[in-house]
């Protein structure tokens, strides 16, 4: 099972100590995967920045320039939650490339993982909630360049709605966006209607969440038959997450992961897995939750003969 990564993915910005984003979760999860024997070094594919023309399929020229030159105004930086500069541009262009290659690999091999990605709050002309470039939409548009008729389902189980993804893909009949997220939150991001939006109550517990997820995702697959699923997994469903406002345990999240992965692979639907968000109060737990998702994917892929 191939996984796509770069050492440039860690967020090496001068952020205040109180900032919730765990900038080193990418390298930490990678080390956990290697040290635990879950992945071999040859299964982790190093990537570099994507080409500008690939970003331009989704994002406005002026916005790309603002990020590159660090020209966001105060309001734009507050919405993004990160300071814009050329280093941020390079890091996020690399993340977009990792997701793009993950999706192509999944389509060819049945399953693949981006050890990052899922920046679903990025819109055409602005970013929100730590999301600079919308790697999901960028990958979709790239896949469509190669296979115009491909049918793609976005499954987003991050605790927050994929509003940017919905905005960028909502008028495309070849794409179905499914998002299960907290209905009422203190988040500053505004919701945008997708193909199927499932709202949970705030502080939803594991049993209720999982029942709601499995029932509604089955309904989504009844109405849309995808050639590829891009899954934004999310680690912010955990009860100790700073921003997620859900109450899932580690065991609940493993059940979520195992059921979703097994459902798609059993039905021979290629699956590209992205990390999504995660801002746990306990140091290292966000990376561990991402590690657990990859571990489930590796184990289940082997069950179905996808190594």
C-alpha cells in the first residue's frame, strides 16, 4: 500500500504556543508508522510541490499570488488562522501534490494514503480554518483531466463540514460530496450545502455517531455509484480534541475506520485516504489517531489482497 509524504509537510511557522494546530503531526505519525512496523520505508513515496497550473484549476490567480507573497490582510489571515508567506505556499503546494498522487495510486491499485491532506475549508479565492489550498478539489480536477467521465465520491468524516470542497464541486454531477459533522459549533467557518450533509448533535457520543454515519453513508451509496472514493478521515472526532466537539473514544474511531475501509474495499471501490483535521489536547494523540487509520487501511488492504 503506497503512502505519499514529504518532510516539508510539517508546519514550520512561528506560531504562538497556544495555537491549536499540531504542526509536527505529519512527521510524528510517519515515524510511528515506521517504528511500529506498519509501513516499510519503500511504501512511503516522497513528493515535491505540485505545478502552478494544477493549482490554477481550482484557485484564483490573485489568491495564489497573495499566499505566495504573503500579502493577506489582517482579516484574511484571521480567517485562515495561519500567517501567509512563501514557505506556507510551498508546504501546501506539496500537500496538494501528495493528495493528487494518492488519488491516482488508489485508482490504479485499490487503496492509497496521503500522510496529510484533507484541507476542506479552502475556497477558490480564500482560505479558512488552517486550509490554504483545497487538495481534494485539486485532485478531483486533475483526475477529470485524465478521465472526464470519472465518478468521484468525497466522504468527509472530519468533525467540521467540508464547506470549501462543497463550494468548489457542488455544480458537478460527476461528484458526490458526503459530509458528517457537528451541526451547531462555535466555528467561524460558514456551511455550504453539499450532496448529502449529515449533522450530529454537539458532543455526540460514539454509539450514536457511528449509527448515524453507517446508515447515512449507506444511503449515499444507494444514490451514487463512485469509481473512486476520497475519504477525509479526520482525527478531531475524539473526545479530547480542542475543536471537534464530538465525544468519540479511540475504540469508536477504530470502528469508524475499519467499517468504512472494509465497506469500500469489499465492494471493489478504490479508496484514497487523507488525514483531515485533528487538534487533540494530549500531545501526540492526534498523530497516533492518524497512525491508527493508516494501520487499519494497511491491515484491511492485505485482507483483500491489496499490498
